[in-house]
């Protein structure tokens, strides 16, 4: 379900930017960034609580780590993708 959501949102964002800005590279960059960010958030958000539960910790304690990780990863990946297309 998460993979389908990531694909649909990435394609939707790419399409919106393509129609709005008429700049296909920007749509590709933002759509790809959204896709990878959602996949990473879904993967990390499901595995870290299971690992913490397995280790005997409260899985709710992972929320701060997950939020911080997702935010930093998204910003870094977006800047990384934009750097390849910077004129």
C-alpha cells in the first residue's frame, strides 16, 4: 500500500508541476524526491518500531528519531537532485 501511495503521489506532484510551471525537469526532480522520501519514511517508519520492540524498548520512543531522520533526508535528497540540474 505504501509503494502505491508513493508512486501515485510522485506522479501527481510531477504532473502538477509540469502543468503549472511547464518545466519538466523540475517536475521530475520534485516527483522523484517525493517518491524516494515516502519510500524511505515508510520503510524506516515500519522497521524501527519493530526493532525497538524486539530489543525491549518502547516503540513510541522512536517517533522523535523518525521525524528528525525523515526531515533531514528529504531536504538532503531534494538539494542533491537539484544540484545535478543547476545551471
